[in-house]
């Protein structure tokens, strides 16, 4: 269930305040703009990095038998809050924008490598299959 505007809470723009569900929990470590060889994709380019990050998230979800439809929470760590429009544009290519997951965005001083501009964590709930 998605509750985008609980009573007395300002509706969010591009996120849902409350997401509930039951199923198998999938927790993804933060994903960054590294390719499968460890090379940075889109050095200095928040749009290119965001696209790579969300593709990495998609691949990790698939490895767990999940999709973006199962994502209930995204957490963004950005080195410049000004990168959020690029992050949201990339995200919107993967999530149902009518029912977006809950989310949190935090500006950080740095990530583990200076060429990385953002990191995204995800939580997903994969519905139980009826037997």
C-alpha cells in the first residue's frame, strides 16, 4: 500500500511517505557508478552516473528475483544536492512514477572515491507467491 499524503503531512514530490507490504525482504547495498570492471562511468557527469547507478540497482534486484516494482524505499547519498534532478530523471526511467517508493536524499561531503557523485541504496519487498 502506498500512502503519498498521510493526514496532516505535506504530500511529497516524486516519493511516497509510507509504503507497506508483506513478503521477502531484499536489502541492497549502496550502488555507485562503477561498471563490472570497477571503472567509473560518467566521471564528472551526474546524469551518466545516475543512469549507471540505477542500472546497477536493477541488476542487483534481478539477482534477488526482484524488480523495481518491488522497491519500497530508496536512499540517495549525493555529493551535491544539485544533482537530484539528474538522479530523479534516471530513477523515473525505472520506477512507477504514479506509485514511487519512499525515499530519503542526503548530501554528503564525499563518497569512498572522489570521482563518484552519488550512491543509492534500495529496500524491496518481494510478494509471497501463493502455493
